[in-house]
C-alpha cells in the first residue's frame, strides 16, 4: 500500500536537493534493485537521518497493528555528490 505520492520534475527535484540528475537516478535504481530482489511481503524503507545509509526492514504481515519490530534485511550506503 502506498500512503501518498508527490510529483516533481526530476531536474527541479535534483536542484532542490543540490544533486546531479544522474546521481538521483542512481539512488532510484539502487532502491528499485533492493526491492526487486525480495520476495513478496511487507517492507519499510528507512533513511538514517545522521548517516548515508538506507535500511530495508521486512515486517510481519500484521505490522502497524501492534508494536512488533522487523528484522533489518539489507543496508545500503548512499553517496551524495
């Protein structure tokens, strides 16, 4: 389930974050590859606010209805230019 979407033109979005357009697409590809390697299920993607790391958590099917913690299944370091 996707909770919300905001549309931006890629060049405008990259300028706002002070990124090169190619670096932005590289990040999107990294996230897509990470997700496509996994089996169908429920996952949460989290960016550590103080580090250049993305974490993909696998969570139980009944998640967000109780306080169970998921297991970190993949960590990726994100490089900013």
